[in-house]
């Protein structure tokens, strides 16, 4: 017999005999009956075992004693419920059990209760019921990932990757895979993980940046990649990880780097639209535990110059220099100011000071203190950093020297521009941040399946 998904058990299947596999979420014995809640991912249904033609007293007792989180197969009949069944996603039907088989039994004592793990913190504080803190969740991630909220978060995150690929392939991009073990720090600086590489040392890639550009030099014109990125930053914040998933884009342009900016912004807009259209169930599931205003964006995307953003901050009382990078508090404040003025959670900040950008960033030809670079923000937090890249080997060499980079270690990179390179630009997006900020969550560890930070290397 074919196993049926719980989400497909609706009134249309009333009176049908079905076979369902799921986990025992809860069980409650009442006289000659036992009520089970059977769960699959973020969907669940009430199952009734009652003494009668198909069930003995021993069977009811057996069902009541199956431990929570055990995997079972149930053969039964779908029946229309007399009244809405609260606490279940399938509220109009229940499953009348004829046979039940334990496929895998869970230990009686669980490290955390799933009902506690999906309870909003405010609700728990108000009525004195338990909630589960972040470290307990991450120490027992396998159990935590079974919650309806976690299931919804990672289904939506999968959708972001799918929409990213769909949109860029439709735009004529080619997906590439780049090395993660490299000979020189791709972003410059000391925030790299050094690894032993036979008789020498290598680094874990901070970015696929250099290789994306090499592909543009090899006439691929438009490329993207999805893969791990490593940052050896001792940052214990709500939005930093030492390993995350990068959604990277690079493309050649004809006249102006804003061609690339517009293409990336439209890609993100298509992702936001696709999430609204395809993942409303997941968005609503997450919002039950973590209430949040729906994500707002404009078409076309709002683009401000860096100096305009600085002016808005100064009007709000912030003191900062023209060539100073945005601090995290100022980023968030600017996001609130932009939301108040333009009613959007997504915007672009263009023309960053050259002094705060990587060595390969193209200086602005009209102003040597600024650059052809940009960041994109969601709910006041940066999710993409990008720029026009220097494609002239002489200028690139000068900028690398200025940043104190060992030219010998990036020789292959610089040499790739010596045989004709088109003007090009791109950017890197943090998948976990996009998921976190779209859903209005408060910690990137909620959107990293097995997060890595300076204090966590397991599970």
C-alpha cells in the first residue's frame, strides 16, 4: 500500500483507507480510547485508537505507551471531524486507526519538548510555561529541527536557493563551482582560516571572488555560484558566522556598473516575490512563534548614494566622517529612517568610500575618495556587498600593494587580466542572513542548520 502524506489528508479523502508514516507527537489515553497526534515535518493530524472491531483494549494500551518522537506506520480510515481539531494542521479530518506498527522507538526521556520549543517566548513568560533557550536548541539540533518552525524556516531557505537559481538561469547566467582551498586570502586581511596543505599552508576561501572574475575573463559573461564561505572573525554577534552559504553573482557589463546593480536587485526582488507566492504556509508557521511585519520592497529598488545615507544619519544626530564605514547600530538606524521615509525594507547604498573597500574595488573616476561599490540591505542589515572590479592589471597591482598584499600569492589572479578582460561587477549574498531578515528573526543561528561560530564547532 502506498504511504500517504499527512498534508494530503483532507475532507476529499474522507472514508478512504490510508497508510501513513509519521512521528508520535503526543498521546493521551481516555478510557477505552487513545488520542495520538501524528506529525510529518510541519503537518500533523489527530489519530484515534478506540476499542471496537479493529482495536482491542491491549492495542489501546499499547498505543498509549508508545514514546513521543517514535516513528510509526498507521493503517486507518480518514474520517471527517465533527468539530475543528485545534492544535493540528489538519483540522477537518482525523485518522481512525486499524493497525499501528512501531518502526523506530524513541528513548522515553527527550532533551527538550517540541511543544516548549515552538512556544513564543512572550507567551511562556506570561503564563509561566517553559521555553527552550538557543544553546539547548543547538546542543540538541536534531530534535530542534523537527519543530514546525524549524521545518518551515529551512523549507523557505531551500526556496531562496531554488528561486536564486531559477531567476539567474532565466537571465542567462551559468552556475560555476569554485575552489574553497586557496593560496592567498581572497579578501585580504587576517580573517582567514589557515590549513595545512602538504608541505605548505593554504587558506579556506573567504569568497569565490577571484575565481568568479577569472571566469568573466574567460568569456563566461554571467556566472553565479552557491557554496560555503569561511570567515575567521572572532565576532560573537547575532548575524556573524564563521561558515555560511554564499550566493555569489558576477557579470560583464557594457556601459555602466549599474547594469549589474540593477540585475542583482531584480534577482532579489524575484526571490521576494517567489517567497510570497510559494511559501505562505511556511511564512505563517514561523510568524506564529516569531511575529513580524510582512517584508516590504519597491520596484524598482530604492538606490541611495552613501553620502545621502550619511546625511540622513547626521540629520538624526549621528556624528560620522565622510569616509567612515557604517557601524552596525548606524546600519540599523539608517534602515529605520529609510523605512519611515520610503516604506521599504530593501534598498541599495551606492558609492562607498574607497578606503573601506577591498583592494580589487574600482575607484570612482569622478571622485578618487569614493568607489564604484554598493551594499544591499534588508530590514536595516547588510545582506550583500559588491562592486565594480578593477580589470586593469597595472591598477590592480597598485591597489594590492596599497593594501599590503603579497603580489606573488595573487599572481595567477592578476595575470588573468593581462590578456583582455571586460569591465565587470558582482556581489556576494549571505543565504542565512537573507532568510533571517526576510522572516524577521533575531539570530542567524536560527537560519543556519548546523551553525559555526567562534564558540561552536558541534554538532
